[in-house]
C-alpha cells in the first residue's frame, strides 16, 4: 500500500482540531473526520487504515469507540490523541500508539506514517509494536512520577517477552528465500544482495 492509498479517520469532538489534523495530513493521505463517536463508527469501514481517536469525548467516548473497533475486528491501527494522561489502565486498551495533546504536525505525521507502514506487518509483530509502545509510554510516565507501575505493567512485559520469543523462533526457521519474501514489500526495503 502506498501512502496515497492509505485512509485516515480523525475523531475528536473539537471540530477545529479535526480540521487542523486533516489539513496537516491531507497532502499525503485520504482523510475523513468525525466529531462524535457515533459518526466515527458510521464513517469507519474496511478501507480505513489509521484512526486518530480522542480518548475523552461527550456521548460515546474514545475508549468505547476503540472497544467497538476491536470487537468488529476492523483491520486498522489506532492512535489515541488525547489530553488524558495515561495510567496503567492503558494496558487493557487496544490502541497502537498514544499521543498526549498538544500534538505538533511532525509528531502526528510520524505516528500516522509509522502506523500505515506497521499495518503491513503480521498480527504478532503488530501486537509486539503496540505493547512496546505502551511499555515505553508507561515507563516515561513512571519516570516523571505520574504513574505507579503495577501488576498490569508486569503482565505487559511478560507478554512482550512471549511475543519476542515466538517471533525469534519464526525468524530462526527462515531460510534466505523466506527473508526475501517476508521483506520484499517493506517500504524502502532493499532485498538485493550487496
């Protein structure tokens, strides 16, 4: 998938903010916006690759929208873009990235680019990146003294270890041709020999 083919859905109850995000991203992506959770779910379909989702909205909250996205098994990546500081409750949320407002254009663009490229990975690798993002987020908040790491953090770290082991086992079984096939479609990838 090329960036031009990728579709982004921006969901925030602040219409001015959805317009800003759409303007920032529209030169590279096909962008739709929604200012309520209900409209977001009506707009969402299999063509959406990335959802930028405010966590706290009146009516249907971002957490509820995220839960419905995952239960409906849409194959899209979700970044929470929110003013809500994370706590260990984020371990249970099915997002891929978490940005704390205010967000600048470069950070937003980088996250969308990353999630578009990550959507080409297999399920285990996508889950690993999502969990590693949560771990980094929580560790950063803990260093700042804003979060007390608990048992849910320990479970997160254990799951990362399990996924890494599974992926390492798969990679060890790869032959040269398997690597060429696995990485040939990666953006800017080089599968030629040196």
